[in-house]
C-alpha cells in the first residue's frame, strides 16, 4: 500500500483534432496540479489537505470549468458549486450558488469543519464565506470571453452543455467546423 | 468540472470536486458535484470524484455506487468503477477514484476526459482520450 492521487479537469465530447492551443494549456494545468498533489503527499499532508490544495489550483486555472473559467447560466451569471469529503470520518461539506467566492472548495471545507451542517447554498453560503474571511471578488473575475461566446452559442441552439461538447454539425457554419474541444452549440 | 481524490500511506482517503455546472443552465440549478454520493463520495474503501451530465450522475448515485459495489460485491475499485460508469448512458460520465490500498482508476464513457494520476511506486499518467 502506498499513496496515490488522481484528478480530472472535466469530461465530454473532446475531439481527437483538439487544436494544440486548447490542448497544451490544459495538459500543462493537469501536470502542474499533479505535481502539487504529489509534493503534498510526499510531505505527508493529509489527503483532505491534498485534494483541497489541488482543486484550488484547478479552480484558479481559466481553462477548466470551475472557479475562474466557470461556465455561465442562462442569465450570464456564474453559480459555482463544490464538495469535499473525508473517507475515514465521512465528514463532508458542500456549497452551491456561489458568485463571488474565489475558491469554492475551501468554503466547502469550512462548512464541513465550522458548522453543524453539510450543505450551504446561495445567499447563506455567500454570507458565511464573508463571515469566515474567505477571499471574494467581483463576479466578473470568473467570466472569460470564451464562456460568453459559449453561452451565446448554446442559447442560439437552446441547449445546455457539459464541459466539452462538439458542435451540432448541421447548425455549424463553415468557418466553425473545426472542433476545438469546448462547447460550441451543443 | 474539476476534481481530485487522494489516499496516503495510512489509507486515509479524501475526495473533492468543484464546478461551474452546465453552460446555459437555469439559474438556481443544482448539479451532482455538491450532492454527497452523486458527484463526490469517500468512505473507508475509496474516494470518488465524477464529471459529466449532472442530472444523470445524480440519478445514478455514481460516486456512492462505486463504493457500494466494492463493499457489497467484493470487487476491486477498477471493476466497481467500470461497472458503475457502464450503467450510465454513453457520453455522459467520467470519474476518478482511488482505493484505500492505493489502486487508481479513471474510467469514462465520453469521448475523452482531462485526467492525471500518480502512485507512490513511480507510475504517473496524463491523458485525455483512451
């Protein structure tokens, strides 16, 4: 028995033709986060600390759908969610409907450790984040130009999209025909 | 969605998942990520973080099912995770998981999943497709 770590940055219809300008930053992000996690495990940090640390790094990476780079709701807003769980004690914490908290996963852990509850959402979660002194920012911090475009295309097609979705071919203009691994139309 | 699972030398397990949800989701929609047992779960056997179509992951209680299949069928983490992912309609789910004995698995039934893993014996992997 030894330590082990696994992480993901989302699943979906990721085309094999994914252009390098979209593939390489994500691969570099995965490699960086993996290295962070390995170093933490080698330093004998508890797995709870390790997974929080790694997910914070992933949240701060704009190419993944969490934290900065989160996708947008029908109203063009962000509503982020996170959850953390300890296997031995089954203690857990979860949050939903966040729009200003920089690292949702850390708020989830704070819910786990500093409340008698498991799950806080929307205004209550936001207020708790401020009360606990977690870093908050203007909601515009999380919004990227790519996700504004993705929302526009999704709304034109009246669809919701998971992290990575190929365009619907019949609705794709010629200029958009190259799959890029991000949600385009649905 | 992003997520991470880890186990240390003493078999302590943890799971974490974070997400912005679906593009063009309704305001107020809750996905699988914060639902214990759906997108995130950990117990004494394994830790699981899922990604994909939240509504289907919730219906499938994906993360908890991996642990339950291990516990009640007595199979390995890899077998349990493959079975659970196979029960979700194709194109909708992926997960990463580790067991208390250091086993790692990263199955998905979508075209790809951005993923990475490492174990103490020196194995590491960064991948997108099969």
